[in-house]
């Protein structure tokens, strides 16, 4: 399978300038993501994962370097091509689930794609909860809702920032399986940020390991387990081996530079 | 550039005001949060207690032989309310209500507009805020003599004073609400290509609504205070003027009746906004 390059990141740096200090959140980051690829980004807290993702989304500009989506220079959000899923489910609490899913359609002044929304709700196990307010849904349901909201726009690229970070371990596994199910069906290009190395290995085709201060891409790990993957994969020796080696990297970079 | 750095300018009205947490510069969430009596039984018991309190007061006044000019009996106040309402109280009530609402509408409109302005142009904040703080902290009744020199004895000086009392409250609370809108929610809107206007309409405004309602509630209460105060200082009309009038004649039952009307108006304002809050902002707990 030869795949086209979806996202091309060239020498991206992002520097935050605050009153008191200057933070090099991302430095000289270059990589690309192929069409339909599932990439996970891991790294210690504060190493620049969110910053990188926001650069990829067009939500904020890189200080230097460029991002190309399908060969086109990214300068602003591309609502029809890039979907963003945030750490908090970010459902508007004054809108019901279905109204939340309809929000992007209203912003774009487009008719709601009922067929797709229905199908996604079905897969997400949210049928029957359309008229519930976010306050009445569990954490996992809210996250699924926010993924449905993003997917209902049928974007080519899905950027996810620790979408399952706030969930308990069991719900998280469930959500991982749900996400893989959706991905295997739609083959979106996904860049998924996570704290959890095992989540990254379980989901990804490739894992980008970042080291902090300044945030750099320190290592790329190819994960070649067959798909569809079973949840017990995480107990296999090969899985644990990869887990250990990435973990050493992340830990090492933390203690090495953080003195 | 259209995509300026969102995270860089997560605005915070509080940090400039020096107070952290709570519900912004004017924290009245406590007033808005009193639990509502539920069910007929509870409402009945609350009413029963009120009747007991009033009756007790009546009997204490009778037993202690308190003269009416020292403290009017509840029954005489109630009687006056019923018999004199159309002759003594209706006209001043309409005058007060009219000036109050005109002041509120003008003040709240300007206040909301300014709140939107400082949200869209955060740089303006430091220029506008000092005046808002001065207006919030200075009792606007104090302006009445001065305003009357300029605008005479009509409604104008009062309406201006009431606007000046309500507007800043609405503004300060609304601005805090707009600015406190979760940066990720704004980012979410932007990621779907929302315009600044859409962000306001679909995200900032609903998000800020509970705070805006609180601003209206506090603003209205300040406004009523100013309205009645202005009538007491400025003479001429309204319930405040009647308070001065009846007390100078030592007609304490009538005085009490006016007081009851003012209090009812105040409680009415409170209940109205509490109701609005429950109806339109119940998601915010
Ligand atoms: N708006 C900002 N202004 C100044 N510095 C910032 C800003 N946003 C992030 N930073 C800094 O940039 C660095 C990277 O932050 P970022 O949020 O990208 O990290 P992260 O890897 O997503 O962390 P986490 O895993 O905790 O979410 C951190 O040191 C952070 O303090
Ligand atoms: Mg982050």
C-alpha cells in the first residue's frame, strides 16, 4: 500500500513569550503523517504535545516552520478537513447531545448529515441519549459524543488531544476499542496525543516520542501488530518490550533535562 | 492574522481585579442560590411562619402600648394598603417603576455593549475599567443634586443616576462571564470556522448568561436603591418622596405601607431574575 502524505511538518518551532519568560514549547519538529495513518504522540507532561497539535490544527501559528495539509500550506483552521477532539469533551452544557453534534453544521450553515450522525451515534452506543444534556451523561459517553461531533463533519484528519485522559482505566480500554473500530471503518488520518504509553502502542501505527524543554521529536517507534487488535495485546512480551523502551526514553528525558 | 494565539490570551478579568475565584468582581451567587421551597407543604409552612411572625409583632405592639408614630401595627399598614392604594400609592408607584425601568434599560444596554467591546478588544479594558470601578463603588444617589442642577426636576436626572448605577454592574458581570468562557470552547468554535459573531452568539453569550443574569439582578437592586434614594433627595415624585412626606407628617401606617410596596418591588426583582436564571441557565450549577 503506498499512501500519500497527508500532513507534512517542516521544521516547526513554537515559542511562547510571556511577561516573565520565554518557553520553547516545540523545537525544530519535522515529520509527516501518511493518509490513513494512526500516529500517537507521547511525552512527559509539558513537553509540547498540545502545542504541536494546535500548530497542526491551524488554531495557532507556529513561530517558525510550516505545516502542509495535502500539500497546501496551513494558515488557519480547516473546518471541513480537520476535526479536533479536546481533552475535556467540550460539549456545551446548555445544549443536548444532538444539539452539540449539530453545532458545527450550524456554524458552517450546512444541513445536518442525518444519515452519518445516526450511524455514528449507533456505533458510539449513544442511541437514545440524543436529548440528554452533557450533565446527564457519563464521562465516557461525553467523550464518545465529542468524537461523534468531530466525525460527523467527515474530516480527513482527526487531531485528538488526550481525549481519554480523564477516564478510568476500564472506560479508557472501551474507548480505545471504540476508536479503533471507527478508525478501521473510516480510515481517517489520526494524530492522537496521550500520556499513556500503552494506549499509544495499542492504538498507533507509529508512536512519536517527544522530549521536553525544548519539545523535540526524540524517537519514532513503528508498531507493527496486526489489526484488528485485541485488548489482551497489552500482555504480550513484544508489547511490553516496546512499552519499556519508550518508557525509559520518556523517563530519561525527564530526569536528564529537568535539573 | 485570523488565527492569533488563543492560548496566549486566555483573558482573566479577575487577575486585574485582584480577586480570585468566586463569581467575579461582584459575587452574589449566594443570593441567587437560596433554595426554593418545594411542594405545597413546604410553601404552606413558610407562609404560616410569616403569618405567625406578623401576628406576633402585632400583639407585641398592642401589649407594649407602642404608639403608632413609634412603630405602626401590621394591621394598620395592611388596612392602609387596601383602602388607600389607588389614591395614595398607585401614582408614586408608577412613577418609580417608570424611572426605574427606563434607567435599567438604558444602563443595561450600554453596560452589555461595553462588555462586548472589552471582550473583543481586550486592550480597551484598562482604559474603561477604572471608570466602571468608580461608578460601581460610588453611590449614585450622591450625584442627584448635581444632576438636578443640570437637568431640572423631571425624570431625566433620576434616569441618568439609575443607568449609572445599573450599567456598570451589568457590564462588569457580563464582561467577566464573556471572558471566563473556557478557552477550549472558543478553540472548538474556531476549529469549526466560527466567526467572532458566531462565537459570541453560540458560545460566549450562553456561557456568560448566568453571570449576565446575576449582573442584571444586582444592577436592578442597585437601580431600585438609587431610584428610591433619588426620590428622597430630589423631592417631587415617586415612592421615595412619599416616604419622606409621610414620615414628616408622622403618618406611620402610610409610611409603612410605602415601605412594604418598595420591599415587594425589590423582592419582585429578585424573584424575577431567579426565575429567569432557573429557566435559562439551569445547566450552570
Ligand atoms: N499559552 C502559553 N503561554 C506560555 N507558555 C505556554 C502556553 N501554553 C503552553 N505553554 C508552555 O509550553 C510548554 C508545552 O506545553 P503543552 O501544553 O504543549 O504541553 P503538553 O505536552 O501538552 O503537556 P500536558 O501533557 O501536560 O498536556 C509547557 O512548558 C507550558 O508551560
Ligand atoms: Mg496537553
